C-alpha cells in the first residue's frame, strides 16, 4: 500500500467521525511512515472515499445506530480475517448488507455516505463502488464501443457497493429486472457487503423489483426504515 502523509481535509468534519470511533481528533495525523499502520490505511482509504462522495455529502455522519453496528461488524470481521491470514492490513471482503428505506428526502443517501466516511477512518481497508440505480442501468445498456459485461463485473465484484435509489423507476422492465437479479444474486451468494437505499415502502418492494430480487434482498439485508418527511422541501 502506498504511504499517504498526513493532510488537512478542511470541510470534511473528520473529528466527529473519529470521535464516534473513540479516537482523538489528531489520530490521522500520526506520521510513522509505516504504509501498513492503521492511520495510513485510514488516510489511503479516506482519500479514495472522498473522491466518491459528492460535495454535498462531504461532511455526512451516520446517525442511525444500526449503521454503526454494521460498520463495527465489518471492522471486526476484517480484523479477524487479518489475524487468521497474517495479512499486513485488515480489509473488508465479506459481510452483511443493509437496505435503507424511506420517502424521498428523508436522509437515506446522507446516512449511506456517512457510513462510507466513517468506515474509511477505522483503519480497515474498504474499497467502494458507488452508483445510483438509474446510472447503473445507463452504464450497462448495450452501446457501440462499450463492453457491458466488463462494466457489469466492476459493480458485481466490488468489495463494497452502494446502490442508491433502487426501485425508483417503479415497475421494472425486463432489462432492469435482469440487471437487478444478476447483481443482487451474485452478491447474495458470496456475501459481499452492499448498501442499498430505496424510497419504496417495504410492501412495495415486490411490485417494484420483482419476486426473485425481493426474496434475496429480504434474506441478505437488514432493513432499516427511516421515518420523517422530505427535508429538501422544508429547506
């Protein structure tokens, strides 16, 4: 792993993320020149995550206790695997998935990006792929000069994957249902941690995603219902 020197990420509110992990605000500034130290792994991982998190969410912090429990579980599993394999660093490779449900604007995407940011500063390697469901379908539609299968594998095989707004298109087309099934079934069978958000109510999932997809989501994901109203309208 490349050594990343300490830096000052203004506007990223790292102190609150570190405090949630019981770490001092200057923990990331430890300059030990060890590429495998937890601090360097955190700096390296956060630099990748920061490039994926939209500007609007660059100071997002998870507030749901279920998200913190999920992060804790991924960290412990990664550290256990590191000890078992005698690896120089702990990396997230397997674990449970989450499905955040709630109406539009209730804060699902904020919580998801907050979870990404907090996991990044734990000192455990976490490699993410991020997409909205609409962007995923657009990226995979057959078109000249693009290997759609190679593009699909980049999402399918990601160690950690965030799919925002799953089911937002309403009743699935044959194409979107196939994409959803292939992606979710693959990750379900291999227990690859995936974070989904959806504005569908729990009772609408089958209508919006189909039987096969909904069945696997229900088994692979802990469902978290976020209550409230559209915060954007109140702003």
